[in-house]
């Protein structure tokens, strides 16, 4: 057990530590010899695994009961309720999803807050990228099951409602909920949404229009109970979508985990005390294996943290202070202005659940890419969004990429920094430059680099924690 602890903790290092220094308990060359008890345990685990694998009575995609907690799955995974398994390989699926990142970054770059916190709005006409992970929730009384896209950079929630024109077959039915209630233009929540169609006088329904990745939808702001595992958030405000145009609206809605007044954290108040965490499974994961934990209870007791920063220009986003990047043992030379957090301009680094591959502003990415290529050697080609692909036989030469944050160094395992071609003959550095036509000045730590990590957000104590966790 000590050996396993040392192995996993090596991915998260205190700043300026030496990852190659042998453990005080066991050297890197001489792992502990397993005991007879350990061999028995291994045999039992193997037997249990074989038993479960051979049982045809277990359906890994069966919806779990509320008591099982909040599970998170890839939206294109085999257990996704939206689409049947894709004929493409998982690598091609990631390439296709990464091609939508530029639209996501454009959306993030346009998130500009107003002067008062209560009026941090959803800008009319802004383009979202399609979500990559969904979470199982229930809305109304009795609860109606929905699989909603998880988005840490958006505040509001919205779901398709019955009678919606252009929506999917699964919709929320307000008339079947005893706790449903409409909201009119006079309520404070309505003033927190842009794209309003409220009359200049009177108190009509709080109607608004939004766009999403080239598609548009119209909705009214309503409230109802929101069930998350065993917890219920009463009077939760969200958009009830009544018409869409286009194909990129999340089929069963979106759950906003941003930091604004319409987000889940703000509306749940003391229930979750401004704390949540998630572990995102690999896009290859078959099971409901990821998890979303809300509130301080059940969070990791020992976890390395870095300060959570707040930018008044983009108040919904989760900023952290990225101080440097290492490729192998080389700390690449990055001018500080490309990493620095600047509350006056909105520049800096964020952690985002909706972007697929990590994007650095071009000068930062170029030095990372060039050092990576130098250490691998050979020739390189491009594949989709990836411009540093090489023959897989050179993968043993691929250096580790380490992200240096204030108080925390994150050493990315190869599964979080490389992606392979569909044929398996190429390996590619799974990072890219931010689009040149986007004035984002943002570095984005994306979900491919977050997979199999527990990411903790504490908005009260202003810190972000990261710990290795195999949630596949």
C-alpha cells in the first residue's frame, strides 16, 4: 500500500521537489516484496473481477439509484443516453470534439461581468461549445430524470420543456410537477439574464433568447426543485426552453457550476457551502465512473491546493496562478506577461470542464511544443488540432509535462498529455495554441488534462485542490 501511495502521489509534487528522489521507505529500483496476505488479496480481487466480468446479469449502463451519488460520464461514451456508441474510435471522437474548442474559447473570451455581482449576466448571442460530460439529476416533484451537461464556466441552468419545438424526445414536463412555478419580469433573478423580452411596463413572463454553438433557443425563467443524489435544492431557477434552432443545444439541458448568482453554488446557499469537486473519467470509460461531489463532506482530507483567484471582468470563471511549465527536466522560458493573472484585462489561466484539450496563448504553446519536439526528436506531422504527432515507437522518449501553480506542481501522466491516432501508429501531444482569431488572453486547463484527477473548488476559502484519483 505504501508503494501504491508513493506511485500515485508522484503526480502531485510540492514546488521545487525532486520527482526522481527515492522514497525513504522503498527505493525506485526495489519495490516492496508482496506478502502472502497481499498475494491472497490479489487472488481474491482477480477472482472477483473475473466473476463480475462473466456475469451477464449486470448492465454497467443501468441508471443508478439516487443513493449511489452523482455520476459523471462522457457525453459520447457507450453509457450516454443521447447517442448510440459511435463507429469512430475514441481517438477520432476526441479529435472531433477538440475541433470545437475554438468556439468554446471564443465564448470564454467574451465573458465580461458587469459592475455589480448580482448583475453578472449571460450575454445575449454568446456561443457555447457543446458539453463533454453529463451528470444525472432530477427536476420537479416527483423528480423527472435528466442527464445535464456539466459546465464550470457557465452560471445558469436550462432544460428543454414539454412542447418545445425542435427539442429532443426527453423533456421536462412542468404540469407534472407540484413544485413548479413560473417567474415574471419583476423578480431579481430575471435581471440576471440578458436577451430579455420583458415588456417595458407590467410583469410578464421572464422570457429570453440565447445562442449556443451556432444554434439558438428561446426560454422562460422558471423555478422548481432540483434533486442531486439525496439532496434537494428547492426553488431552483433555470431556463425552461420552448424552442430551438440548430443541433448543438445539449439534448437534456445544462447545469451551470460557475461562480455567478444563477449558478448551482449560489442558489444552493449553505447546503454546499460553496464547495464542490469532480473526477472526470477518460473518454474511453464504459461505466458511470466519474463523480461530482457537492459540499465539504466527503472531500479529500489531504489534498494539495493552489489559490483560487477572482477576476471581476470574468467573474464566473475559475482562475488559478500558473507560474511556469516544465517539459521533462527543462523549465521552458515563458515571458511572465503571458502567464500573469491580470484582473484589469481578464488574462490569466482558468480550469474549465468544457474545453477538450489544454490551450495556451500562442507564445506559451510554441515554447512548450518546441522543447517537447527537441526531446523526442525525429519528424512530426499534424492530426486535427494536434500539430506534434510522431511515430508511436518514439513514445518512450516523450517527456513529462509539469504544470507549476502557486503552491502546487501537477505532473501530467502520459495518458493526460498524449493521444494516439485511430490506427494506433501515431502519438500526439494533446495540447494546442489558442486560436489566433480569438482575443482571449486566456490559458485554459482542459478536461483531457483533468481526467482521473480529483479537482476541488472551494469558493469560500478561495482555493483549488488537485489529487490523483483513478475514476475509470
